[in-house]
C-alpha cells in the first residue's frame, strides 16, 4: 500500500478515546508502495500511563516486527495516538519513545492531524510533515503551524 493509505488505515485501527494506541509502519525497500501498518499493544494498557504514553509491547514487537526485519523489510516509522492532545510530542515521547526510532508519527484525534518527527543520531528531534484529515483521507502539508494551531 502507499504510505498515505497506510497512515489512514492506522488512524482507523487506533481510535481509543482515552488510551494511546499505536504500532509500526514497515516497508520493503525493493518494492514500491509496500508500506504496511502493524498495530502493537500499548504496554501501558489499563494503567495510569496509557492516556499519556504509548510503549510498544516488547514481546509483540519481537514476534511481529523482528521476523519481517530479518527478511529485509525496514522499520519505517513508529505511529501512536494522542486521543486528547495535539499532535505534539510529549516530554516522555522525546525522552523515551523517539530515541528508539528515526521517524515518529503522532495522530491527534482532537484535530484529526498527524505530525511526523525525525530524530537524528544525537537525539535531536525536528518536525518534518503534517497530514491533515479530510473526508477523502489525509492530505500532506509542510507547515508546523497546522500542527500547533
Ligand atoms: Zn505521544
């Protein structure tokens, strides 16, 4: 699937109104438009942290993602929801989640927008793209104000 379609699918699979949900987008670099979203349970499900932190269940990551990576697919991005907040990384996202992944997407259900953040080897995170939800799916923007506003 195309990335934009996979992003849309991820928003449909992750829609809990209180607890954060998420997963990993993988793709095969040798096949065009081979993106795929794999939902992973939030390790914090049912706990006080779940509304403010998505942490991938380590066992599910090992079972569902690692075998695909071993076969040559790439771990493209993490994706998680902010059911009640803007699509801005929390301090916990910046310190705990983002260092593990170079590209991270946050979907805010309150604004129907997805922001994309890139983290370099020195763990500096910068905004790259926002996808705005419309009745026809998501539309790409490059304007950070669309995330903050
Ligand atoms: Zn977050």
